[in-house]
């Protein structure tokens, strides 16, 4: 019978340890350290709302590697289609638009700046134009829709009788050899 007494004593020890663990767990459950079930539910809702907010903030960044590759392709296409490497393309485009719209270019000055790190050179253009109002409007519209990129910086109207005279400052860009 000694084995039964040892076994009984071991079972009593295990039961006592389990009762102590149950008492400690119940004490922890109702202690102010853990809080009430309402406070735990509120904390869970707050953490869920924070997770949703952070997920919304990160959403635009998903697939960024693909977006960067696509943007690079679009930039390369823009440079290829809208920015030429030949200096004469800018003056040719202005001349063609003036001829098509009936505007007369009285004079034009071109100033090519140093290359920029992005592979383009800015060309500053000052042009004196004359024509009637409708021709000038069509010319400006043609500039905006041109395949060659033109950015109009300023338009100054000269006060005279007869045809409308404008002085336009604009810029365009040339690709540098890469």
C-alpha cells in the first residue's frame, strides 16, 4: 500500500497547485491590472479603429514597386514623344503653328540653358507676335496642344490700333545626350 499513499499525496499536491493557479487566475481576472470586461472591449475597439486607420494610410503604398516601374516608363515615353533632341524642332514647331494660325512672328530670341540632372536643357523663348485676336487665340491654343512641349510663362499685350501685338515669354525643353 505504500504506492497508493505516495500516489494519493502526489494527487493532493497537484490538486493544491491547480487550486492555487485557479485562485491566482481569478484574482488577476478581477484585479485592476486587467480591468473590467467593458474596458477590455473598449480597448479592443480602439485598437481595431487604429488598425483600420493605419491600413488606410498604407493603402496607397501597396504595389509601389510596380508604380515606380510604370512611372519610369511613362516618363521615358513623355521625354521621347514631347521633348526632342534637335534644337531646330522648337523653332520649326513655332513657325508651323504661326503659319497654320495666320500669326506673324516679328522676332524670336532663344536662350538654351545648361543641362539639368534629369537629362533635359531648358530653352527660354521670347517672341514678338502679331495678328488679329482670333489668330492669336488659335496660336496659343495650338501651343498648348502641340506635340512639342511649350510652357507659356507670360503674355504682354501691346496697345496699338490695328493687329494685336503680343510679347510672349515661354519655355521648352531639349533632351540631352544620355
